[in-house]
């Protein structure tokens, strides 16, 4: 039997704009464009993945300058010509490549200051960039978990966030992405009875502000699983995929394909 796949990204795209979902996932129009915010976030994630790699974990002194050199190396190696900056009324005039580069430094600086002990990182990290498949209804959800810690008998599923809007406790409790991670963790780590789901809001400079954590709640996850099933049903039965105009349009590179816009996005500068 042919496997049917779904993902959090598909659901999130549909929620932000049904027509974008249609263009990307049904019409299969893919472009290499990438927002500078997304580019920065990926580089920060890669640095933290490297920090907890086998070569570094628990045994290697990591100076802050070493972390910064890794960030700079990845930024320069992976910079490409299709990165764009949305210059709209919501962004300052001086919002540019260096602005986001510095924000990435701030994210890593916050993390380093809060979690290193004399240059060593002794967190009980079990895995980084853990790939998973978990079944919801008749669909397989595939994805990657940024980090998994094990503290005593508790599994902690960690998701890094580099956006400017902090994820709150309420948002964490109702987040589809964390729910999918929780369902996957329950299947992968069967011998552990306690599971935590955690956002690290890396732009925050205080630990109590950076970490938003919830305990795995089987009843709540069951409710979220039902909502995910309903959303998949809505997506699959949508006949129109109407464009949804919002602030996010300023960052969209699919204006030429959009039925409402039908022109290039004037806010985007490469």
C-alpha cells in the first residue's frame, strides 16, 4: 500500500494561506527563494547541532569565539543569491543582511551565556536533529526534532526558536508542531513515562524567559491529534484554496502565481 505523507509544514502553510498551499504542494511550484529570517534561523540551528555533536559533547572546551567562528563559517558557506529581504513598512529602512547576522549572534550569545559552565556544555543530550515518523490517521508525519535531552526518567523534546515573538505557555500547550513531536516521542521512547515539550526562545536573555516548557498531557495531545485530523480533512476537501491576505504576504515570493497579486512582490529585495 502506498504511504501517504503529511507534515507540520503543510498544515502551517495552509493555515497562513490556502492558495500558497495549493501553489507549493498541489501545483508543485517550488522556488529557491529564502527569506533572510529563515536563513539566519537555519544557521543558528546548525551551530547548536554542531555544539552537541559527538565530537563536542561533554568533553570539549568550547570558547564563545569558537562558536562565533562556526556561525560565520556556516553563514558564508551557505549564503546564496536567492535570499531576500522584505523591505516593507513593518521593517526599518536599515534592516539588512547585517541586521539578521547580528540577531543570530545575539541568539547564540544568549544561549552560550546561560548554559555553558566554564566553556563546557554538560546538558544530558541524547540526540540532535532526530528524524522521526509518526502515524496520525492514515498519514505518516515525517520530521526532525532539534534536540532530545534525558534527565533522570524524563524525556525533554526541545525546539529552538529564533523569531522575535516569544512562544508562550498557552501557545506551547496548543501547538500542533509540539503535539506531533510529543506523539513521536511517545513511540520512540516507550520506556520513559514522563515527557516534556520545550521551546527555547533564543532571542530572550533570561533563562526564565527563554524556556517555555509543558509536561506531556495525554488528554491534551489526544485533543490536538483530533484537531490535526480535522485540519487534514479540511485541506483535502478544499475545492477553492482561496488566497488569504495578511502581513505575511510581504514575505511571500509567490505573488506572480497568486490570483490576488499577479505581479512581482515590490517589498522583496535580493
